[in-house]
C-alpha cells in the first residue's frame, strides 16, 4: 500500500473513531425510560401535598421549615413565613426523582459526586428529610451534585446517597437545595412602585428632606418649598423614588426585640392613591434595622373605589410587617437615610 493510500485509510479510521465516540457519549443510559423506572421516594410521589415538615442540614448548619395554618414558616426564625414557591420546587424535585443506576460505594470517592457526610469542612452535600403530619418519613437523602449524563437528549440527573449507607445512585431530575436559611424567607415586605410615588420625606436629627411630584405624569421628584437653588443628583433622586419598590432582607427579628432609639431616622413614602409607608431606621451593632408602618391618607381626589383599594392594601401590608423588624442591605439603608447634602450636586443662594 502506497503512502497516499495509507494516509487516506488512516484519516477514514480516525474519523470513524471520533464519530463512534460522539454517538456513545450522546447516547442516553441504556434502556432508560423515566416512566417505568422506580421512584426514589415512592411515598412522597404518592402524596407530595402531605409534606408538613422539611429538615435541611449542611456544613453551614441546620434548620427546619414547617407548615402551620396553611402557611410555611420556620421555627429557626421565630416562626417567620417562608416563600412557598421555594418549598414547592424542592418537594416536586424530589418526588420526580427515579433511579437510573447505582454508582460508587467507596467513601473516598463520595466527594467527587458531592454526596459525602455533611460535617466535613469542605462538604458540598445537603441532607434533606421530609415528613408528614404524623411524623412519617416521606423522603430522606443526601443530595449531591447534578450529573453531566445525557438523558433523553438533555442534561438531567443528580447524585444522591442513602443516609447512613454507602448506597450512591444516579437519579433522574435535578434538585437544587438552598442550604442557607435566609434565602428561604418570604421577601415580600413592602412594594411601592416608583411611578406611584407622590411624596417622599426623609428626616432625622439634622432636619427634613421632602421630595414631591405634582402629578403621576411628571416623572421627576423635586424639592418641596426649597429655600435654595439646587441641582439635584438625578441618579440618587431616582434611587430614592425606587427605594420602596423592592426591599430585600438580610435577617428578621420580632419587632419587640429591636429597640430603636429616639434619634432613629424616618423615611415616609406617600402614593397618589393615599398609601403611606413609614420606615423607622437605625444602625444597631453594625446591622441596618428597620420597622414599617402603613396607613391610608385620604385625599379629596380619591374615589370610593380608590379609597377601598388603598385601605385593603394597607391592611395587607400591616398584617405582614406589624410584628417584625428587618435587617436590610446597606445600599437600601443608605438610600432611605439620605440627607439633603447627599443628593445635591451644587447649591446657590436665591439672594445671589
């Protein structure tokens, strides 16, 4: 065989090997049928709505979530409410899991699949246990990392280990377990969109700053009864207008456990429909704490429908916030505690 012919056959052989490799890698697990495979947590799959308690443990600590009065709460944060959508997502993820194949039983390899014991300093695993109101276990597992295996043409699979054993499995479905408690908390505190803001008053020991909009069509907040000609920092003024649109939380405590001092700063937002939100803010032990109070302020321009709707909204807000103090991020706290000098670019006396 001549050199040219040999090179041709060599190239053909290499191409066939590469093609065969891609076919094998892309092929789903042999005979994988997600419907016929055995569910990992059969009791949970039969009755996902019966879950009444979820326990989560990791190297970061442990916490539990419990259903009470048709609402999910956590006793580890004084019974504060938990975002139900996060609970539902985890329950569905575990109830949908089905066995694919058994994996390594060697403990020295568990860390590769992130199914090692949770008490290791660098452990990435998460222990999850779900029970019903009778205390019966519906699901219990050490959840590891997602798999890179192709199943039905998509990357979908998780490694898990049965607690107290060396039984490791590749299962269908993905389960992302949040091992920190705060992200589980319901972040719905107050929400006043920027376009509804009519007036903002920020006050403290040094005085009061008031910004207003004459009508909803006017976008800019301006100084009320200003005694100075001032050029406002538009970016900072807009950040004030948006400040109540989405308040995040770093932590939460019962309001009775957070004592604000007389010099606490106050931020008051009023909407065109008469919804008033007052935030009392103070930094305590390097933490930015705030309590909220909602009221309805009647205006002669309000129709009965507007008044009824606003009063209902006020009642909903107070029901959520009346018993709680919130630790909010520094950026939110800074905006709500701006002073006049913080939002002015330059000033000029009227008399000049």
